[in-house]
C-alpha cells in the first residue's frame, strides 16, 4: 500500500473512508467535568459518555463498523442451533485465520476462562511475552502463575526497537527447564502486546518460540485480539514480509500456534470472541465447556447479528487501508507529542498512544498512581477520556502489598476510523498544555478498592486540592472557553 504524498506541507494520514452516520458529541464545561470526576471516583472507567468529549478509553467494541458489516447484520439467521450465520463465521475463521475448528465465546476474556478452566491447575505456570489484565486474572483464579519473558527492550519506553513485544527465547528455555515442561500447559504469545504500548512481535520470534515449544512438547496459544495490526507492523518492519499480503502474514502467524483466541471487540471491529484450532483433540476438550459457560456451540453467547458482523469484519482485517488507519493516526499523535517533548512509548504502536506518566508526573509517588492522576487531569482539562495502565491496573500480591508497575502509562486509544484528524490535534494540544502545567497535578488514593480487577470499578479521591488549582490555571489561560 502506497502512502499518499501531499504536494506541500506535512504528510498527514489521509482518511480512506467517508463518514455516513454520525453521533453528536458533548464537550461539557470544566465545572461539570470536575463533578463528573467526583461522582466517578476519579476513575475514568466510571465516567458516563454524556460527560465525555473524545472517548479514548479503549479500542474494545468501539471501532467504527463498515457499511458491509451493518448490511450483513440485517441478514442474520436467528436460530438456537445450526444457524447459517454461524456457518458463515466458521468459513471466515477458516479463510482468514486458517483454522477449521471454531468455538464462539461472548468476548476475549471468556476464551481465557475456557482455556484456563481446561488447562490451568494449581502449580501451572504460563510463560508469555507479557500479561493482559483479564488473562492474568483468569490464570491466577484457577491457581496458576504467569512468567513474563518479554525482551528487555520491551521495558524501555523510548526505543527504536521494531519488535518490543518479542519473547526472550533464552529466558523461555530456562523457565521451562526450571519449572518442568509438565507444569507448563501452554506458552502464550500476545499479538501487539497491549499493556506495553501495543508493541508487536516478529514472525522470526514466533518461529523461535514454536521451536522451543516443539522441543519440550508444549502447546503455543496465540492471543490474536490485535493480530491485524501486528501483521501490518510485520509488513512494515520485517524484511522477509515486505512484499507479503496481510492475509499471508496473518496465516503465517496463526499456523505457528496450536490454539488461537481473540476478542472480536478488537479483531473484526465487532463484538464477541472465539477460540480456534486445527487439532481435533483440543477442539473436543474445549467443546464441552462452551455450553456450560457461553451458550450453544453455534452462538456462544453472541447475538447472530454480531456473528454476521464478525464474519465480515474478519475479512476486512485483510484490507490494509482499514487496518493501517488507526496505527497511522497513532503515529501522528505520538510524533506530535514527541515534538513537544512529551514522553510516550516509542516506536508508535497500535491501539493507542501511550503517554509516560512516570516521567510527566515524576513528582507523584507510584503508590499515589501517577498514571491514574494524569488520566483524571487530562479528562478534567479536555473532556478526553484515556485509561490508566500502571500500578492502579495491577493486582496486589498475595500478602496484600501493592505491586508497582514496570510502566506508568496513560493510554489514549484510537479506535479504527472513529476520530478525525482535528480531534487528534485537539488531544495533542491539550496534552501540551497539561505538560506545561504538570507540576500542578497531584496523586490519588483509594476510598473503595474492589478485590479483583480493582481498576474497573474502584473509587479514588485526590490527595490534595490539586484539581481546583488545575482549573484555576486553565481559566487563566483559556478564559471561559470550554
Ligand atoms: C481486550 C483483550 C482481551 C480481552 O478481551 P475482551 O473482549 O475485552 O474480554 C484479551 N487479550 C488482549 C490482548 C486484549 O487486548
């Protein structure tokens, strides 16, 4: 795919789609935004969309659907068993992911529940490039532990390493030797490693993982929620695949895994999720769990309409103009922030720009959640809702102590084909203002801390009157402007 060059001025990522349905947005006054934060316990998950201007919380279930997806939803075949919609989805999974057995589940974490239920026992260890919140919660829930074996480079915020999501192969082999292959039901690789800034792995690395897995007779599980974007970055950054189509790259990756699972809220821009494999034994092991936790095998807790949109969305994953839109906008945002001196995860990854709160809020101790505070402050001064990805998103250890995160990030998600470039420019502008006034931001503390996945519904409060000080400075600079 060629980049479109501009005759004069900057090269900007040009939208190769047009807007046909719109939704009105609200930019409520800063006083209302303060109230909304107070009502929502300074937790951006608890804001309601009426108070949010640009919703950059997540790319999960928020990607814009295509006309063809919406059209397919109208032809859904509503049947408890044997629905034609399911047969179309099965075919899409086989065509795009190259796996003939498919089990539908209601979203990505449901796939994790099924896999954990089937394979994790007390004492199990799951080596992985990096964890995802829901993955870790399910593995630990069933008595297992995780071993994160990311490349050292993956922890370096500002880097030019093209594949920061790679697994460290020496550490993988050491881990298997020390822990014993029999306690390792599978090795998990996550495409476009979410929590370290949407960073891809290379196919060379996945091949190396496969070789170790074969040597010790361990299965490879691929979390394919962000597979399309990982494939796009392989195409851009891995020489062997410069001329390959996205379809070929995707199949090369899925061929290297015994089990592929995904959140369709990301992959395919729809809803739902699935698990697929070419191994009949694996399929039969997992099959029995679907009616128990999800629904009958031809709907898995997903509506038939969503099944239709998932099938079409899977095929659209092969369209480079679709899959590159979000990473290209993210690169634009990251470059704008970088030009202003604002530290972000680099190189620009997928799913969102990841702002480095550890540096921007280096005056806030990690126990006061600098990334949570920065996310709250950004919402307050702009109406932009990002997500904390740092200590607040971690779970406490078995003794109840905080586990300080490796990185304190605020993720500004850029769902596919949702925002315009002027909106992205607004985000960069308000981040610049906040950066210049960063010392006014203070920490947060819990007033209500749920025991599991606390970041979703937890309630916090500021440790001082810093929000009022930030508002005063905002008014000084912007007057009565929103
Ligand atoms: C979102 C996500 C999940 C969980 O999927 P849900 O549909 O939100 O349950 C799992 N793994 C990765 C890498 C994800 O990005």
